C-alpha cells in the first residue's frame, strides 16, 4: 500500500514543483509594477529598530541593508502629495518592501 501511495504522490509533487517554478519565473515581470502608498512609517529595517523588529516578528526576510520598508500602508493615487512609499509587493498587511517615490509623488 505504501509503494502505491508513494507512486501516486510523486507525479503530484512534481506538478506542484513545476507550477512553483513557473510562477517564480513569471514573478520578476510583475515585480516591476509598483503601487503608490501612504505609510505610517517608512525606513530601512537595518536602521529603524521598529521596522527591523516588525520584520523579525512577522518572519519576513528583508533583502539588503539599503532596503526600504513601509509599515501600515494604504494605497493612494499616484501623484497625490500623501504618497511617501512605492511598493512592488506587499509582504503582510503590516509590512511592504519597495522604494521612496520621486519628488512629484509618483512611483517608478
């Protein structure tokens, strides 16, 4: 019985791995799109202890020491003076990783 279950599981596991690889390959094109946000706090987890601790608590790895993260963000229209952060992806409802907007409050 175990041998049969193992044979049935293998094609399923292979399909899941293939799907995961396909999604990972497609991710960079989507990651280029950014969203204009108004965040309560913006900074580098390496330099801002509050953001750094929050990233640790929610178990989100933040790549690089120069990475900028936003906390408690809401989407706002591009160009709105309230835009203080641009996120390519939101990691949790509390923490987003991205960049600072341009001077005209737009995201790249």
